[in-house]
């Protein structure tokens, strides 16, 4: 199929096909054929096959557009995959530092949980506009973050009277975990959303 070709090839094929059908076919028949073919060729040269030529051009260009969009999607997925691989290969301290810098760029005041003697389930404490957010970082890629961990973070939020919770994961979350956060001030960040957040940081972004 044309959509399986590079999009540039689809555009060129459409232009070539249009010229061949619109002008080339009639010219060949009127030049090299017999009297009947020459008469038919003259009719074709006058535009009898113009609708078919335009239809061929449009079909090729639509296929080229499909190829272009598919190519962009594959590049995006590949870039995301490579970025997540780089994050999972980092030392956990480097990963946490990356997240800390990303939140600071968003205007948060960031404290390490260990420095304020809070529960070990919290890695960072964010403050912004008078609100406090607890953050937990999970550098897992092959494991799903389950609802148990999310419930624990919700309990910590209530215990510390925090305003919100953010859980950072390289991988994904179970369906139960995603359902649990509905209506609660808990944000689950992972995958492409995580990459978009850290790539706003001009220093660590070079590793992705």
C-alpha cells in the first residue's frame, strides 16, 4: 500500500500519476497509435481523464499524509521509550534529584522528607501558594504501582494535613489505583507525562 511507503514517495507518486494520466496517456495514444487511437488520444489530451487524474493525485496524497502521521507517532513512541529507559537506568538519588529540580522549575519550594523527620513513604514535600503536597517517587518500570501504595499515601496526606499528593512512577498504575484517586487530591504521574515534566529541566534533559 502507498501508506506503507515514505510520505515523500507518496507525494511524488501522486504527482507522477497525475501527469501520466492527465497528459501522458493521451499523448502516447495520439502520437504512436493508429487513427482510432489518435482520435481517442486527442480526446484524452483535451481533459477527458482529468477527474481520474485528480482522484489518483488525491488518493496518493491522502496516503502520504497517513504515512507522515504514522511516522511521527513511531518517532514519538521511540523517543518516549528511550527516555523512560534512561530514567530507569539512573541511580535512585539522581532520579529523585531530577524530580526535585523539575518541581522547582514549576515554582515549588521543595524539601527532602528525610530532612523534616516525616514518614519514610514520603520522598519530597512541596510548598506553593500556601499549600503542601507530599511526593513519592517510584523508579519502577516493569512493575505496576498498586492501590495499596496509593492508599498509604492518602493516609499520610490525611495524617499530615497535607493538601495533595503526587506519586511519580516510570511505569504505570493498576486499574484499582487509578480508580481509587477519583475525587481525591492525588495525582498519578507516569510515562509521557513524567517525560514532559523532566524535559522542561534544561540540565538533566540532555540525558534523555
